[in-house]
C-alpha cells in the first residue's frame, strides 16, 4: 500500500493513518511521491512488496499493541493466511500451538522459529515442572513494530535447517529523527471464560441421577423403583452410598474454585527520538493477567533500549537490549486430583469445603466423602510457580566498504534463567502422606547467534538492479538444569528445601547443541517488473554422525508484473504480479544416531547402565520441499489488493521409530522412512472502501483471508498403520487422524448404546467389541481465516476482528468419567448433560440408560465424544475516541486516545454438543485444561 506525500508551497503538514494530508492556507498544486510498503524477509533484509517473489504476510504493530494477550503469537490467528494457532490451555502466559501451512513432521518439529530484529531467539515452553509456559510471553506486544510470517521456500531458505516449519520475524520499534516523543498507555479490565464449560451437577440433580442408576440396577442395590432408591439416599439406616451424614452439605464446586473477578492490567511507557546521527527507543512495561481459576496467573515486567548510532558516513552501530522478568503460577491438569477441573466434575455436591469455623475441611484420612481432595483448599495451600528472567542483547555493526558494498555483523546472546518450585502442603492432598513435599528446579539457557553478512548492490543501466549476499551464521544453545526433591517439613509455612529433612531425589542435566551455516543469495530486479531470487545454504549440526552433519538447502523464486508490461500507468489495474518459488529446507529433530548407554540406574547402590540409543549412522535431517505459486492484484491505485496462492509442501525423510525386539535391550530406533504433504490455497483481500480527503470524514476499510489445508501422510514404514490410542498414522490420511468406533446413538427400545458395525454407517450393534474402528477425521482445520473491519468518523474509531475455523475435530478424553452412564456417576458426578438419559418416557434421549457399572461400555472411546471444532469468533472489538492536538492545545499533549475493548467476546460453535472451547482443537484433546479467556478492558494512550 502506498503512502502519498503531498508537498505544498504553503500550509502545515500532518499525518493521519497511512495518508499525509496538508492543511492548506490556500489552494495549491500537489506532487505525489510514492513510497512502497516494505516487508522484512530475513537477516535484516527489507524488500518492497513489488520485489517479493515468495509468500510473506505481515501484521502491523497497530493491530498488536494494546491487545490483552500475554504473548504476541496469540494475535496471529485470523490475521495471517496459512497460519493456525490454538491454546492448549487458558493458563495466562501459557504455550500457543502455531502451525504454518500444516504439520511439517510426525515426530519432529512443527513449530516455526522466531527471529527478533534479524537474530534467532528461544521459543516454546522452557519449564519442566509447570503445566505450561511460553517464553515468548516475556516479550511485550507494545514494543513490536510488526510481525512477518515467512511461509515458502524462497522467503525461508536462508534459515536452512531450521526453516521447515516456517519462520516468524518480529521487528521491534525503533527511534526516529526528531524531538523526543513520549507515549504512556494503560488498560485494565476483567477476564471471564471465553466459551461456556459444561455445567456440573447440583446436589438435587446428582441425587436424581444416583437414584435412577440404582433403580436401574436392582441386583446391586435391591431397589425396585426410582422413588425407593431416592428415599434411601437420605435414610441414615440404609445409606447405600455412605453419604447420608452429609445431607445438609450443598457445595457448588465451580463457584468455590473460581474467582469472583479475574483481573488484568497493563501499563507501558516509551520514549523515542534522535537525529540523523543518533536514534533511540526505550520502554518499560508491566503486564498482569489472572485466570478465572484461583491460583493461576501471570505477571511480567519488561524493559528495552534500542539505539542506532551513525558514527561516520560509513560506520553505523546498532544495539538492542531487552530485559524481562515473569512470575507464573499454574495449576495441575489432566488426571491429577489436584486439578480444579477434575474437582469441578469429580467432587460430589455433598463434599464439604470448610469447617463451621471457616477453616478448610480436609476430610477423614486426607479424603473427602467422595474419596477426592478438597481442591479449593489445595489452590490455597499448594503452589506451582515459575520465575523466568530473560536478558537479550543484539550488537550490530554495519560498515560501508565501498559504494554498494556493505558488511554487517550481528552478535546476539540470550540468557534465560527459569526457577521453579512445586510445593505440596503436608496438611492435605498429595503432600499429606509425605508430610510435605517440595521439588525445586533451576534451568539456565545461554544461547547466542552470530552473523556475518556481506552485501553488494549494483545496477546495470537504470533498470537492472542486482543484490548479492554472502552470509555466515552460527547458533549455539547451552542448557543446564539441576533439581532436587525433599519431603517431611515441620511447618507448612516453611517452603525452602533446607527445611525438608528427608532428601528424596537430586538430578541434573546438561545439553549443548550447535549448528553453523554458510549461505549465498542473489536478487535481480528489472524495473520493478521482473524479480528473480536464488539462494543456497549449507548447514552443519552437531548431533549427527560425520558425513551426515551437513545439509544442503536451496530455493529459487521469480515474479513478473504483467500490469506494468501490458497496461502501464493506468489507475484501475495497478498490479498484476505472478510469482512462484520452489526449494529445499530442513526441519529440526531431536533424535540421536549414536549407540549410547544411560547410567541413571541404581542397582543395589551400584551404578547400573542400560541402552540409551541405537547405532544408526545414516540418520539425517527431515527435509521439506515447498512449492508456491501466487498472484497479487492491485486495483484502483492499490485501494483494493488481492492475493491468491497455491502451495504444496512435501516433507521427506520423516523420522519414525522402527520397532525392535525387547531382547535386544531397546524397543526401537529412529530412522528416515516416511513422506508427508501439506497443500492448499490461500486468499486475502485488503480494501480502503471509503477514503475521504477530509481526515475527519467517514472512512471504512476491511481485510479478509481464507486458507485451506489438506494434510496427508503419503508414505510410512512398511506401509503399516501405526495405532496409538485413539489416533492412527495411515497412508493416505492426515497425520494422527482420529481412529475409533462410530457412535450410532441410543436404542429407543431399551436404552442400549449403539455403534456402527463397519465404523461408517449401516448396520448397528450394541456390542462395543463387534464394532470396527475407522478414521473419523482429524484435529487440523480444513478451512480457516479471519475478517477485519475498521471505521472512523471525526474522532471516533471502531475496529473489529473475527476469526473462523472449519473441518477440525476435538476429543473429550475425560468423558469416560464425566459421561459414564452410571459407571462412575455415583462417585464422580460429571456433566449436567448426563441428565438427558433414556427412560421409557424419554426414548429419544442423548445418553443411554444409566446402569451401575456402566451400560455395555457406552462410555468407551467412540465418536460419541468426538466433536466438530467448527466456529466463528469475534476475536476483538475496540471502540476509541481521540482528543487531538486542537482540543489539547496548551496542555503539552499531542494526542490522547481512550478506548473500550473486548477480546474473544463471542463464539458460535456449530456442534451443539461441543463442551470445550474450539480454540484447543490443535491440541487434539481437552485434557481438563484451564479454559481460554474472554477479556473486557478500558484503556488510554497519551502521546506528548
């Protein structure tokens, strides 16, 4: 998109959005100068959009700043084609699953690498004791100028062996020439659950379900009717379940486990400015976010300083320094009985929470009447904490050797220290039998990236522009961890290891990996009409065998603007660019080819050893070969821009485990024996629908994107299916496809469960073991994208962002207990949805007849608990009012903006039975994780 600078002989020049307007004293003529939009494409390179031959998508900082998210990667969903994101948990500061054009690997890496200001940084979950974390949450979104996703071979190939799963480039804000500019922003609000969780059973509902279950099982309980069984539950003389003594207790576990108000606030301050010689940007910020569940939160403080110093006409020095410290509290997940989601659906309404004096009730012998823990108490007396400090520095030197010949060096160390403590109180829960338990872990990461780049730019004539680059890069990661566990503590207030008198365990690990590479690149541009890109890189990785350490990676891309050739200088079709690229990339793996021993066995207080690896000298990188073809269209002087692309990304030499006989001392070894392909289409449109000359007139712009994805495993070891639980790896299917029996509903005649015999349709059976399993879809969406709209009039601005996803499926892996049809419901109440069960008067029920011990395995794995993850979501809505300089005259303020904002405000799920947020679909299962958050905020920005 072009920025038009109208240079006038008289008048004051001021900026609004992407257009520079002049407030004229009298009528003047204007001269328009076009400045092409620039995107980052790797190793500090900047290209105009007309020069790009690959697939690159950018999200500007204006769409990231002020968003109420802990980490910037959460903002990508719906804003970038080809990118799927999903939160496995609603834990503040938790990990975000990101897939760029599908899953690149089965057992290897599927997450993109992150580049900040040209150099690589750590990403992912660096903790070991907490349920989830995200080191990217230590970055402040307010410091980001843009995020660019590199998706095809020509845009990612310079990163070689690490680029197979995509590259995300983060550009932070920099200073600009001029007087100092100060900006202060703050917002605060509350968090709710973004998608309604299943209701748990009330006391009356549970009694009714229990009575019906007992009445349906007379052989076990001896009751001939529902009423007889119901009355027995309250009769101390009969007391069939042993809960009659707690008849006066009525606990709402969801209320006890959650906060009345989950707060969130963020404050940022920055100063920037400079001269032609010296530019600076400095910031400091604070971010706090609470989950709706007690004991889960994330707090961060951050600071940064970025300086550019032009020492001479030839020498420029850049420094970038970032510091952050975050404190996170997480909660147990999955099947841990300290998990609040477990308590919400497993604890009985007759389980007491507090004693009459208001203190916590710990039950009898550490158990509530149901046999479970008082998790509301555990949220208070236990803790699971992580304290993460990150220091990142980037020193860059640019030296102009000759006209057109430039040398650049970057040295970027990154130091991360993660301190974790898991404290289990001796008063109740898992720490009770151990008389208190504390596990502490300290993990230190020292990473550095060094780059040497020589760039030569020259022209042949006026229209032929060449750029050649030679690049040397090395990246090293050094991780060291030490941990210890102690038990038995005198007082519950003592929470350091020296107070735990019984040593239980101690351990430590050290992992060093390194890689180095050399690359060359040539770009050719003919009059912004034809562009050619060629690159080659060779990488060496430390953990492969000699002869396999090196990998060769390459790419080629080309584009041609047909509009400039056939219809130049027209106002209607300003761009018609065809482009294509192909190449070979690498993908990170953690497998080892060495025959090793593990010496961690204690054999009668002597050191023992076991096989820890299998000799496979031929093991090598997984390789990715992406093909991309696209067309870019600009209409009406680029007021409307459209992009359409097709991609086919094939992964070869997939890492699989080849099984071995256990008599050989090891169950299997890894080898390169599979292929995988991801292919699809991507479409995007950006339009300035109304663009008035008057800066305060009504303006309307929108953007939309649609992506499709087809993921297929095309080759597998021996052509044999690999079944793992409820998933399968099968040639011709998506990786980790759901593989299970197909639910056929409830038999209206007797309330039995039914499944399709062949796993597809047709004949049904009430015998679970006679029903065949079949592929029932997968977790990857087939269609996904987003729509954004922005309107402004006078000083008001309204912007909204919607996202959508269709085709993925998510499995409720704990429904075996929460929808158990009587097998567990006398002890684990489960979901309210169970109440729609079969009776002679309700023959079209959702659920089978509840029977003690279960109804013919009805709650076992099947599509009964597999749900479509199709959804529409209003991801963000912001209404703002700006007090401009005319209103603020005399206050020394340039601009004040106040706003209200909502995040994840509304979600429509197309499967009416879906019980958890569809945002978790990439994770595949619910795992009783904390739910993603909805936020309501008010805030302001002040510029002076």
